């Protein structure tokens, strides 16, 4: 008879409530096989299985994994006793459009799940959905790659070169290189609604109407509770953090969180946008309002016919766009004059962004939609002439990337490529920090670096480092471990 399989399971959870992500980590040893299951408490999580040459080597590898997690604050627990992290899905309704004509849609990509996240830059269109998928496309709708994240994507935000996805598991993933990394972990008692990142500082708004600020080392800086709940808007710049909620918009000083001004709005804020000198609040009372960043004064109101789910502007606010709960999209002149209203042809726009004459929408049916917003195309649409929308299909062999969650997931190199930078992980007052080893940099500055792959004494090669205003470096490009 074959020998019976020997099973050994260790289950851990993050032990400091309110200090880190609400996660579990489970290691099971079955003879020569080690299976790791991890993720948000209350979810099934992800599973990785590795085989070893002997049962002894399997047990040693499992013990090492457990020890690494314990050093990071995890502790033994009993599955099912701790409540799952609170996650609020935005409840939205989408009525048929009352517009007389449909927008000139050039192409449409159906992500397969409800989606909120969108970002459009010089090279790519990004869309994230509640299945945890983030897709990148070119401006003509060609699908380039897919990131598979462990939980639903709340939103996508850009901070200069860096692109981040905020997820329901409380992690914020850096998608700037091929291998995504968890850059921030948001405390388990924060029911995330929206987030923004400016110069590496994370700003999180939540269900309770709080604003929480976390620095580049993933350490809590300050928190404030505004005069309303359900905070669906947060935007940040050098001057302030702008927090939109059911009571209006409140501006806080970025250093310390002192209140700078508060402005009630026409209904609770459902979405926010910013330009250099103004913030735009899309409200439940059928309007977008433009507020001065300096004083909070309402400078213009853009009246819609239904609650506003999203808004955006062309550069410097020359044109203002809005998407409502009735599957319509609007364009206004800067002073508030409505120029046009058209149906989206596919649900209400939950997020939007304008770029180079095109308006990109993420709609309630989980689609990324590209609208030709040029004057000629809109005029033709108002007369009933629109192009046939092209439905974008996924490529058969689409490159797919999942987050690196352990040091072993990082590729290794034996030499430093020309132009690359070497950094080192060091123990500093009970915390693991990363400093620059290469010449020409300030060795006293910390490097913003994924915590999941930090190991004492390890050296890493990065493509480039960029200084941030807060006196630290940010990694640009791929990370590899130096052997």
C-alpha cells in the first residue's frame, strides 16, 4: 500500500487591525508539495503550488515562508473568525437616454465585468473592472496586455509616469512595469471609495466621509473626517487635497490636514475632476460645479438632466464633459453653456477622460467606449449620422501579468546593465528600508519599494530612479534581484 499523505497547514492573518491590509496567508505541506493560499480575508484568494525534491525540503521551504510573514506582522489565527474587510460596491442605476441622437462611438471594448477605472495617456488607454482585470489598449482600440489583480479594481490613477490601481483588497498596485507590485496597503477599517496619489503620497476617501493620507513608505500621516459621508471624490496637488462627499467639497492642507475651505454643493458629490486652478464636482442634483482651488468659491455650474456620475474637461477647462444616470453625455463651454447632449449608446458613464479630440468613457455595462468628440463628428451625430462602432476583441495570446507577492517572484540578474541603478534593502530601526548603492544619488534617502519583496541585505537592480518632492526616490521600470 502507498504511504499516507502527511498534511500540515499553517494559517496566518495580519495581526494589527487598522495598521495594515486585511489579509490571510495559508501554507499547506503535503509530502513534497507546498501550497500557498493568500488574499483578502473572506475571499477565496489565490493559490500557488510548488514541488520539492524531498519532504524535508518542502517543510523547510514552508517554514521559511511562514517566518517571513510573521516578521511582517502576520500571526496565527482561526479561519472564519475574523470579519471580512468591508467593501462597498457603488450602487448605480442607468436609465435609457433622453437625448435625441447617439454619440459618434468609434470603438467599444467590453471588459466582461462592471468597471469604474479609466486612465488615458500618450500611449495607452487603461480600464479596470470589478473582476480584478486591468487592460491596456492603444488609442485605436487594440488590446495590448492584461493585468490580473487579486480583487476588484476601484479606480485607476496616474501620478506623473506611474499608474496605480486601487483594489477592494485594500492594496494599491503599481502597474508602471510589466510585473505589478503592491505599493500601498490601506488599513482594514477603511471602506475605500476613491483614491488619488500625488508625488508618491496616497490620499484615500471612504464610506464614512474620512480622508486618510499615507506616505511613500506606506505609513499613516494624518486623517480627517469631513462634513458628509460617502466620499466619492478625492483629488490632490501641491496646494491641497480636495475631498468631495455628501456635504460638498472640503480642501485640506497636504501637510498636516488643516482645513482650508469647505463649500456645500448642489447635492452630494459623486465624482471629481481637477485642472490647475479649479476642481469639478459632479453631483447627485443634476449638475457639475466648478470650484476655485484658492477659495472654494463656485465659479460655474453645468446643468444636466439627471444625477451626474462622472465628469472631465479638455485642457485648462475649455470644454466640460459630464455623464449622467440616464446614459447621456454632455459637453459645455467653460461658462456653463450647454453645447450638446448625446446618448452613449451603451449605459451611463461611470468614469471619463478627454484626450486629443476623443472622449473615453467607462460605462455601466463594463465597456470602455471611445467617442469622437470633434466638432464635425458631433455635428454629424446631431443630424443622425454616426459611424458603425467597432467591437474590440481580445487577442488569442494576450500577454497577462499578475502581481509579484514574494521575493522569489522577482527575476534575477548577475550583472548590472548599463545605465541601471543598484539599491539595497537594510534594517533601520525595526523597519526594512531601501537605499541607493549606485553613485550619484543621496544614500540617506529612502527608495519607495514594494514591501512584499524586501529582504534584509538583498540588492536589486532598477531601470531608473526619480527624486520626489518629499525627499525620496521612486522606481521607474523593472525591478530585478542582483545575485
